């Protein structure tokens, strides 16, 4: 009986967790032709010009298969891998419902010392093992009832993100000689937080904070999963996943299994691990003797970080400042720490900012107008003094721009669609390509800086790791620099005598240099937790650098005469005990060299032949928009390229006691997006019937009103076409979307249907144009500081048995800043004009809160809202709820309605006018329930209605599934 009572809850959870599972990462350009390679364990689907790399990747995957599954004791089923090669994003993901892996192939400037595609294979395959292991242990009856819903549901509800990502980071670290577990910049955030601020609560560490900087779930998971495996054995999480999969209706299976195996639940394990790390790290910190820095920037009231530093000819510093209260911006910092905003750029790629004299250069993301898996990485050059900037558009994806000493050229690291890597030089005035150089081994390059107008220093990734090199792209040659050992080298800074760089050799990111004359390599300075982004005066005497703290990177300065350098031979290479212990639990290091690609045969992958991919079903009809379910059944399809989605099924409406079959299909593979919806079935309702009783004389003696049930047959079909156009530039998101929708519904009477009820077909055409321009939000912003939204629509009935009349509507929303930086206002203005027919369209614009809709032929509506935060409590009530922010909104709404139709709603009659107002307040909280990843915004609304002289109250609730 207990489990039967849980089944309705199970279906609600499918609706909740299933909604974010049905996602498409976007669409590749329609002109691409695709091929596939099918191996024993993988199906690789890729654009045809990626053939060479796809064969290599097939060999990589088959090699990793035998290594990446050992410590979870599971060999997963075959999975499809889709390669997005036109994108400028670097990423990878494993999605379920439908099951697939997606890889975004261009590397970025922050990768560690291993080939990017090898990193993706190690990390993402571990996710495949995790989720497929859950599938293998789920009771067969549940798999038969739900399809891929089942594993998606259990993964989303029970397995915390810190485990999923931490376990994958351990895999990439333990199965290689590198990995993020050996990366000082990856490890320093928790160390700084624990030493300077103590151990946060478990809920704060997992759910984040608007008050303090909290390291992400990749870093949290690495420490938690790694340290628990070190204490309790490599099979701890293998047993835990088995348990939660076999008992999917348990309330807290992860905690129960951890308690059984370790004697502690998740929170107790977290405190055990981090209390131990606190003791270890504070002991290390007490023995640290650092540089006598002069702190340039003032202590921030909340997280702020200063990166990508440059000393201007005036002696001031220009740097990129990132904070919780503002968008990332270039600021000019005086020697006394005073700041002035120089420029607010668009979305800058990491490690892709450079300088020369008064010029700033950076690589910025610009999306494709239509295709999500395309876009540009453009080069911006900004003059700090004149405030002028110009734009260069390289041919391929480009990062790490650097301006030549004579300012005539800009070098970039480029990646083409085949993952060929180049050092390219473009003319800084015309944008014309000057030269493009590819190393003989197709090495990826990092952080190029000009030595003179023809030669550049750069970091080269090869089999040994990251090494310094001198390149001349004009002559097509590269020379590796002797004396500097391979390592995690980055952020080069050149003066006439020395080449400075950041290296993590000692376990911290420290400042190193190589004397270009004598060849001597020394560690110049080491920070408490880590140093990055060096800037040196032209005379080589003064240093500006970013010093990491728990509140972000601060700017510090010193002179080289005040610090003592340490020769390379006296600095031992750091040992990472946790990484090495994890490696000892695995079968060994995956060897990617000398792979055999000859046995992999490719063939065309026809998009039209693979539109349907049935992956999930349920013995209920699911409504993902309302998070509801109905008796019936549903089947869901999404193709592997993410361009075609379908849902079909049968829905039984319990209130009406009628059923309806439906089919929805959307195709996004062409420039316009088409959506087809259809349904057919029986409907039912009730009407009031007045029954009269008469005496013998025919006089009415009594009247009773009774509810009379009636039914009718209804079928409908609609075709929607829209074209979402993305004109995002700089700090503003810009979307323009024209849309047209044609719909027809057919009504057929049955015996019980009243004669006055609608009969025949009803046609409707909707023309809609939508546009918004919204500024990107800073972390603490409740809404955009600046922006506006416009929407116009026209609905009409061009033909058919019944006339719905027509309706015109226009709406506008305007976002403006409030009195302080985290406050904001929103103003809404709307107009609606309706011409009635036999029937009328429902209202398209909003009316004052607290009122229901009135029939009207004309409606003017307006509202204003002021939002502001109240406090950032970082408070949890046990494990049930965690509050990050409490906020409030004050609002005033008004509307003017007119109706000049007669009582039938058709002709002209007396003019009816009505004004409505409402004013009130919302009190809401940004929170997380039961440590579920999706943030919940919930609260209450109190509304006063002057015309009604009464109060109204509402409960507010929304769930954000886009937070990860």
C-alpha cells in the first residue's frame, strides 16, 4: 500500500525532472552533411569534414571504454556521440531522454596539459558509465513502464551534481598524468575559502550564495568523492548507485547507503572531509612566508576579482573587473586604488585579453543569427584614451589575441572546423589575413606575446605537456625553449630581458621567469593561494599581479628588488596525494598515442531517415508545462541531432470523463521552425437548465435550476512557423522573432449537445512579431538593469463556418535601474482592440493583478513594479530548504476597459466603461528544496483592489531548470 501511494508522486517527479531532460542544446547549420562511424560500443555522428578526427575519436573511445568503467563496475551499452564542430563554445555533455553524448570540439585557452579531445573522452565517458549503471540496476518493470524516463528520473532526483561532476573529474585525473585534480587553479578556491572564512555549511557549499564566493560543484565534488574513496575504498559509490537504482521509490537512498557503508550521511561526510582539510590547509598557511605586497585595490564589500592586468603609459593600471554587482568591465585603477569604468564588453572568452600601450584587445563571442551551434569569435580593439574601438572578424574560431609592437598586426590562436590549430596574424586596421601558421604536429597554442614585429613567444601543447616556444609565423618555424620544464604554463609577459609566465610546478600558481640572455629559470614570487595575470613595467622593475583570496583576485604590486627569486633547481615539483591515490585505484593511465584508425569505416548519416527516435514513454499523459499528469499514456521522441521532437499519447480528462488523442511535432532543422499540433476526441461540459413545474391551470408554480451534462466531438490541428533571429551584441541580448500560426478546430454535435453550442469549423490565423533587447544580468541582479520588450499581434478568422472576429494587440515592457545597483523598475504598457464575431478571442494582454478578465472590445493596461533585495541569509532549515536571498517587489497596476457590443457580443450597443486598479507587494525567496539542484522562487503576494475595497492574496512559485 505504501508504494502504491507513492506512484502519483513518482509521476509528478517525472514531470518535474523530465522537463529539463527534454532539452536540445541547439541546432547545427542546415547545410551540413553528416557521416557516422559505428564501433562496438559507440556511434559517432559528425559533419563530413571532421572525418579525420572522427576516426581518431573512435579509437580514443574504444580505448577509454576498458578503463573508465572499472571503479563503478559497469560496462555501459552503446551510446551515440554527436560532434558540434561549427560552434565557438568548448564543452561536452551527456544527456538522457534521449540518451546521447554531445561534444563541442574547438579547444579553449584554459585546458590543462592534455589534448582537448582526449579530455572530453575521459570526462564525458564517465558520465555515460554513471547513468547507464543506474539503468542496469533499475527494476525491469519500471524500465518497461518508463523507458529512459527511469534513469533520468533517478539521476536527477537522487544523484547530487557534486557527485556526478566530481566523479568525472576524478576519472579524467586518475586515468591521465594531468587532469583538473592536479591543477593548482582548480584546487585553490576551496583552500582560500576554508582558510580565510572557515568551512561553509553543506547547503551553502552545494547551493551557492549571493553573499560569498562559493566554488562550483566540480571542485566540491572532486574533494568529496575523492576523499571518501580514499577513506572507504573505490567501490563506495559503486555500492551506493546500486542501492538507489534498485529501490527507486526510497526517500533518501543515497544517505541510507552511505550511512550503512560509512556510518555517516552526505552532510556528515562533507564535514568530516572539510574539517580535515581545514586542519591541513591552516597548518600549511601558518608556515607560509609571502611577498610584502602593497595592495592596490580596496577591500570589496562583496566578491570582486581583478584579472588581465596592464600598466598604461601613464602608470595607471587597466584590468578586467568581475563582481557580483556589475557586469564584467574594464576599469582604470589609480595607484591609490580609485577606479573608473573604461568599457563594458560583451561575452569575453577566458584567457583572451591582451594589451599594447593604450590599446585593449580581446576575443568576444557573437552568436550566429539562427544556428545555436555556430557563431563567431570576433576581435575587439579599444583605445583607452580616445574611447574608440574597431572590430576584426577572423575566418575561424580565435582566442588569445595579441597586438604587435608596431600595432599593425594582431595575432590569434585559431581552430578550423577540422580541429586544425593555427597561429594566425591579421592586419589590425583592415582585418585582412596576413599569415597563418600550423605546426608540423598540429600543436595547440596558448598565450602568444610578440617579441618583435615578426616573432612571438607562445605556450605549445605537445606530448610532454605545455612548453615555451619561439615562433615565426612569417617564416613558418618554431623553436622549443630549452631550460623550462613542461608544466601548467600560461599567461606570458615579455620584457626586453625576461619572459615572465605563470606555472603551477610547486602546487601553487606562481610567477616564474626565464632570462633570455643567460637562460636562467627562477621562481620570482609565490602567493598565499595563487598568483596570476602578471604585468611588468617596461624597465622590468615593478610588478603588478593578481593575488587570489576567498573574495576573488585582488591587485597587488611590488618591486623586484623587494622579492627574492628561487632558482628552478631548488623548487621541487608538487605531489598531489589525492590524485595519485585515485590513480592507484584505477587500472592505469590511458595511452592515447599510436592509435589504429584504419579499421573504422564511415558511412552517410541521413537526417531524414533519423527524425524519429522513441526514447521514453509512461502509462500516464504527461504535461511538462504545468508539471501535471493525466490518466492515459504518452510516448516521447527526440532525434539525436536535436532538431525534431514529438510527443504523442492519449489523455483522459477525469473532470469531463472524456478522452483525447494528441500528437505534437516540432522541427528546428531548417531556418524557420515548424510546429504541428493535432488532437481529436470527445469533450464534455455542463449548463444550467431551468425546469418549470405547472399547475393544472398552466401556471408556473416552481422553477428549479439543474446542471445538465452534454458532450461533443472536437478535433483540431495547428501549424506554427517562427524564425528566432539572434542579434546579440556586446552587453545586450537581442532577439527578433516573427511568427505566424494557422489553426482550425472542428466541433460536431452529439445527441446531448445544445443547439446553441458552436458547430462546424473555426479557423484562426495569428500574426506575431516579438523583439527584446535586454542587458545581461550580473550575479546579484534580480532583473535586467536596462532593456525593453516589444510584441505586436493580430488574430483573425479569414474563413470557415464560424467567425471569431479579430483582435489587435501591442505590448511593451521597459527595464530601468532603481535607486541602488541591485534595485530595478519594470514598466508595462499594453493595448488591445477586439472586433467581435460569432465568438471572441481571449485577452492577449494582462490586466491588473487580483482581477479576473472582463469582456471588452478595447483595453488599455499599464503597470509599474519596483524590485529590491532585502537580505542574503544563506540560511538552511535542516535539509528541507535553503534560503539564498529574500527580496520584495512593490507594484501598481491600472487598466481601462470599454465594450460597445450588444449583449450577444456582435453588434453595437451601449458603451460600457470600467477602470480597474490594484496595488500591492510581493515577498519572495530564492531557495532550494530538499537539496534539489533547481532553484525555487517562492513567496506570497498581497494585493489591494480599490474598486472592490478588498484584499487578495496569492501564493507564488516558479522553478528555474536553466541554472545548470
